[in-house]
């Protein structure tokens, strides 16, 4: 049997090739792919009670979740958005601080620094996240999620978990095309399982039998990796000061 990383890479390759061949995504290779009716998936999420009740929503900067971010700003929620590659950490976007004509630009990965408020990597500034919404290359009915291979979303969750902004029961929703939903995908201890899957045609509640990681795996991160991401630098300094 192949090790999990090889299995995941095979799944990524198959999904990317299928989406490209069927013209569901123009350039999916190496990305969290966009898909034709991603806005419909975002609207399905918008109609769920967990979304309506959420005051604070965290969404990564991928293009596939652009409408989710726009909706969150329009709906007056505190949108916590990761900067691309987590290099500059997390930002807060809120409609009270952004003119209506700029909501769409603010929700783009290119606009977050211009329109958002840079947040320190602390629970005091980020607060409690009520819902996380993310994309994927593939998701499984048991809650497994495969990203593009960078591990950014898993790390975002672990950072937020370490500062107490999320916990084991924080709802996480993956928004994908129907062709990206598989019966099962391989999961490792560092992977973050999802509770819900929103596609353009349906909402799926996953089985989610696996626990999520509880903290940052500092021993697996090299110094260059830590220095390249502001949240890791801040938390690393805090840990050194405590020691």
C-alpha cells in the first residue's frame, strides 16, 4: 500500500486532470481549484444556521472562496482572513470599516492588506472563531480533506487552536464541486477534518471520526519556515519568553 502522501498526490492529480479535461477549472494544477458554480455553494453555506449564527468567520484567501468572503463582509460578520501563504498573518475585514463599493476588492487576496486590519496572533485580537470555511482539492464523506499540498489551512487551524480561537468542535465547512467529493480520502494526524461539505447541489454532513490536531508541531518546522510566517514568529517568540 502506498504511504499517505503518495495516495494524496495521486488523488490531487486525478482531480486536477478531471477538472481541466471537463473544463470545470481553467488552470487547476497546483491550486485549490475554482469551479463553475462556486457562488451557488457559497449561497448554500449562507443559508445554514451555523453561518447565520456565526459572528466571526475565518476563510483562507483562495479564489474559490471569494464569494464566501464577500458574503461575510456584506452580512456584517467579522471576517478573519489569512494573508496569502500566511506570510503576514491574519487580517480582520468588517463592513463598518470598508465602503460598500470596495467590499469585493477587500475580500480578494490582493486587497486584504489594503482594506483589512492587521491582527496580532492572539486570542484578544482574533477572538473566538465561530465557523471556518475552506476549499479543497478533494474531500471525503468521513471528513477527510486534501488541499493543494502546502498545508496552509491545517496550519491556520493549528495556530488558531494554539491561541484558543478554535477548538475541537468549531464547525468547518469545505466548499467544492460535486466531482471533488469522494467516498474517503486518506488522513494523517496533522490533517484537519471537516464537518460539512457544501457543493452547488447539496450539503453533506460528514462522519468525522478523527480528532483534529491540538497544537502546532514545532518540532517539525524548520527555522526558515517559522521566519517566513508572521504568526509563527510571534508565537515562537512568546514561547521563548515563557521558557
